[in-house]
C-alpha cells in the first residue's frame, strides 16, 4: 500500500522533527545541560516513522535505549520529552526516567528501555493482551542489531510463534552494537534466524521510508488477521556515536562523511518528494521552519522548567490502588 | 469454612478470581500439562498441581502452557499487565528467577517509577521456594530477600492455607507486581479455609500467640517451627509471642516494633541465607527503632551461609528447627537486660 500525499507530508514532518530534536539534544548535551546519557536516533528516522505510520493509535510499541525517534513517531509530545531529557519536573516522566525511559502509555508507547533485549518479551505481552481482550491491536518491538544476540529475542520469537501473537519484531540494524560492529558480533542471517522459527521475515532497506511503511503495513495486516508475527530486518544508519559521550573513533571520518552525504534517509525522502513532483520544496521548507520553531520552544521551555522537587523522590513507586471485588 | 490443603486453598483463590475477572489469565510451564500430546490434558495442573482444573473451567485462551522460556513469559506477563490483563504467572521453582530476573527487576518493578507514576503493572509471579524436599542447591532456595531488596515489588510468603488463599486473592487484585512465594513443603498442610472469596491485606502481621517474655518472628514454613518451639518453651515456663509478618514488602514495622518493645527479647527465624536476609533486616529495624527497649541481643536463627545440600542428613542440619529456635530463646532469656 502506497502512502498518500498527506501521509508523505506527515512522515516528512515527523522525520524532520526527530532530526531536529536529536540535533538539539546533542547540542544540549555538548553544552552540559543533559545530566545523563542519551543515545541519538539521527539517521534512522525513516524506520521509526515508516513503522509507526502503519500503526493505529491503539497499537503498541516497545522501544530501546535509542528511543527518542520511536517516541516522536508514536505521538509523544516533544516538549515533555525534551524536559525529561534535561531532568525537569515537566518531563514526560517527571524527571524520574530520563532519556532511556521515556514512555507514554496513552499513545501506546510502552517505554524506551535501558536493557538491550529487554523489550521483545514485553511486546509479546502487549500482543497477548490484544489477542486475549480482542482489541485488534498489534504490538511492535524495536530492537537493535545488538539485541538479536540476547536470549530474550530468541525466546520471544519462539513464544510469538507458539502463541501466534500479533507482534512485529523490527530489528533496526545500524551496523553497530555500541562500539562493536554487527558484522563481528552477529553470526549468520537475522532473517534466517526468524525463518528457523517458521516466522515470516524479510530484509528491508531502511533508507526508504516507503519500503519500511509497505513492509510494516503487510506485517500489520497479517498480525491483525490472526496470521501471526513477522520479523523485519531493517538496515539503517547511526549518525552519532553510541551515546553522547562517545567520540566515535572506531568509525572512519570517510565513512561518517559518506553516511551524511549519501545515506541520509531524510535527504532521500526530500529528494524523492521534490523530484517526483509530489511535494514542492517551498512546502517542505515551510514544514522545516515550523518544526524548528516547535523544537526551539521545547528547548527553551525545558531549560526554564523547574527541577523535580526532592519530595517527589519517594513517590510513584507503588500504585495505591487495587481492584475491588 | 472447611478443611483444605494449602494447595487447594491456592487453587480455589485462582478459580474464584478467574471467575470474577475475565482479565485474569494464568500461564507458566506445565500449568496444564500434556499440551500437544495425545494423552491426558491438564495432566499436571502445574508441577505441584496448584492450577489443576483451571483449563477445564476457563479454556486455553486464559490458561496457557508456555515453552520452557522464563524470560519470554515473565516479560510477557509484565507487558500484558501494562496493557490491560492481570496475569498470574508461575515459575516452577523460584531458583529459576536467575534466567529471567531482568524482566522482574528492571522491567515490571520499575515501570511505575521510571514512567513518572503513569504505569500500572498488576501481575503476580507465583513460585515455589524452600528447602526440605531433598532438591539440592538449584531447587530449594528461599530467595525472598532478593525481591524484597527491589523497590516496586511486593513480596508475600503465606505460612498456612487460610492466609494462602486470602493473600493470593489480594495479590491478584493489587495493581502492583507481586512476588508470591509458596513453600513447597506446605502444599499438603491442612487448615480451615473459608469457602467464599476473601482477602488478607498486605503489611499486616499475624499474631499467632502472645507471651510477655520474648517474641519470635518467622516467615513461611518457619512459622510452624516457631510455634513448636513456643509450645516446648511454655512447658519450661517461658511465654513467647509468635509473629508472622506474612509479607516482607510491605513490612508491618508497627507490629514488629510493638512486640519488640513489649517483650524486649527478639528471636528472628529466617529460612533465607543469613547475609542480607530478612532476619538481618528486621534486626536492623529493631536495633534502630527500639534499642532502648531491648533486654538482650537480637538473635537470628537461620541456615548457615551455604548452598542448600542434597543428602537428608545435611539438609536437616541446614534448616532451622524447633530445637534451635528454643535454644535461641533460652539464650536470650539468660541476658538480664
């Protein structure tokens, strides 16, 4: 299924939002205003946006430590996210989670995750809820190429097949698990691993928004109609180092320059839209300016926001509620 | 009210809560048993028979056998609890937490805090624990201090059939992740259990007997042994209180301190290892909050800091028994504080 013009404009806006957001987070981190670690999603925008545009609001995603892009693509508010990353009271999680734990259950975003491979079992659970309660929702877990070597991923692929769950495993292969290349760390083929469980699986070019969207749409249709899980092995690019303090010396300057010049999914989309006569450049420029203004406001407000009150240290540990008979 | 085993009381709790709330689902390894085979279905009803009969009543959509894959299904319980179900999952032996602790410690326990108070994760993780079945080092541990150490979890250790039912129903209705630990040597214990659904609140100790001379605190299977010791001591003219806190998290600090202060002599019986265990935890609480009332040092009665052994002669020596508990009380009485 192809994206409409409106969908393409929306996808461009979201991808640009992620790019600007991450660029500004990087700047805030460089300036010493981010208290902890951040893992930037720049370069991978087409994956989060292509996947999430194939989902409904009631569908679920489970994210990773590199989760800002997934959060924005699924509908989390950028103001709250930026405030959270800066450790402020107005943050999405009141400053208690930070970059690695951004979550908004109201939009089906079940959380970034600081544990590599932590997400796939959770996504199976969300899919079990959808199946048992008959909501028709599907569940997507984003995992990096590093997470495919965790036992949780293998266990979840098996359980998803055994229970025929409406879950989609999106493996974002940016070539690097922290500072170790997937070429070194991952034996064999990720797609073939999934097929070994009898699961439908395919490799997808993550530089192409439409490829990601179309493959996800097909996977969602299968999941919703009870045909079970799918694995998508999506190749993509990581523009920054693993985390904000990583000077990224293990990748050559030539490689990084080539990424930015020739393997930038955002440039690729913009070129396709303008050269294909789908959306004129001035309209995209207008979106760019709007996005810049929105993120600028998010940064300004986040910087000005109050730090969490120390009195909140010991709240939100337990829910003070129970089901009454 | 009728006489039921600890196992039957738990089974009744599961039946009643599944009947009351369609969001309650049960899964785990061999939770029915026989799935995929051509023989008897629901052949096991769980390795210890606690879930027997649920399949027939509620079907495979709500009573699911899992592969042997604790990380996946414990994590799935956490994810399902975040999204509208109220799963009760069974880990056959709590020792197996070693392969799936991340999903409990870093995921379920932390959602609410990390996400700024917006998440609810109403799951129950049931597991057998404890020594006595000649099951050796990987099937006999009393790991409740491990869970008690983790904020965000509630930890429950029933010591008798009536509490087992009421505490399990409370656990299923609680909106937090609850670790529910069943001592494998108690399954056949009998007691009076009300037929209707009822709850036993968390964080409220059970007072088994009141005596002015000393207080024995004990959990799980050790509660019965503390009672045995109390009877022996009564014959010697020593009157002790026996308190079962029933949950380690939350902990009924009020009752613990009240009895520590009233009797001034404290003996804590704990089946977990002595280092960083519940006995050490309760002793620290009393030392800090009730120091002036103490008339003797606080005595801990625990196994030695060793793995659980296999041979009966070794395992019997490992576990605290009534004689050791009574000896600790007598030792306490010798102090003229």
